[in-house]
């Protein structure tokens, strides 16, 4: 099994760049792939959980394709803290908030406002 490839900045390469096709959601036939897995590693801190569940890091795949992906690759290494913070800051700068996929109801998205993100960000020790 190969480790998931990353960019020079330490961010995981999207599955679409590795030949895995994103599809439209179909109940029972598709699943959501979190580009940054495994959940227990990212759910220890609020900022890493937000990073993992950012809409741009969650991809809808056919079940079989998702199984193949996890069979071929081990999880990517967690990016460095500054890469995580910079990406989330950039998303807020672009959109005015964070769009986050719910962990348990993965077809629902909620928003974390810029002020809330700043409060979370302020509590992070670099």
C-alpha cells in the first residue's frame, strides 16, 4: 500500500488527480471520501476537524471506487499547522466563512463565520 501523495506544501493531492472520479450523490451507491483521513487523528482539535471537513476536502465517490482508493493508499500525513491555518484563512478570505461538511450527516453543510474562525484561530498555539 502506498502513502497518499502530497504537494510540496504538504497538502494531499485530490483523488481526482489520481484517477478517481467524483460522482453525483446517490443514496446507497455513493460515499463521501475525506481527503484527510483518518477521523480520529483530525478530530482532536477544532481547527484540524474544520480542515478535514472543509467542503473542498470531501469528495463523493462510488462505493466500490472508494473501497479501491482506501485499498491502494494509506492516509496522507497531517499537514503542518501553518499549512492548515493558511488554507483555512485563505478560504475565509475568499468566501467570508468556512463551509464545513457535517461529520455524522455528510450530506449537510454548515458555515463557520469569519468571527468564529478568528476566535478558534486565536486559541491555537503555533
